[in-house]
């Protein structure tokens, strides 16, 4: 099972909201706490849950794209460009064929 924000918080001895603030680079967190939390995040291999974040923020950062024929190089190239641009802006793409 993947580590959760609560797992990171428990090991760091902080509240889950502190872990969230570290992840979001909140200036209210001391360097000492920030470094400790980041070390535990790296050790556990923690990554924020995109679905949970979407539920909390009411923003999924997901784009849907309808492709009539993925075997057509024209549509495949467009899909690749959309996916590259989306990834650079921290968006996910769902392709519907």
C-alpha cells in the first residue's frame, strides 16, 4: 500500500496539515521542520494522491480528449502535443477513442 500523508506526519511527529504545508511550500513552516518532512517523504516514497487533492480543491487538473482514429498520424500527433503541454502544466489527459 502507498504511504499516506498521515504516515509521513506520524513519522515526522507533526500534524498532516503541516505535511501539506511543506508540500505546498508554505512560508510558515520552519526550515528544520520542512527538511525533516521532506526527508521522510523521500524515504517513504510518498506522492500526493491526485484524486484526494482534486476532491479537496474541487479541481481535477484533468483534460478529456476525444480522438476518432488514434492510428491516423495526424490525430496521434495532436494527442501527443496536448499531452506534452498538459504534463508541463501539471494536468492529466484522458484519451477517449
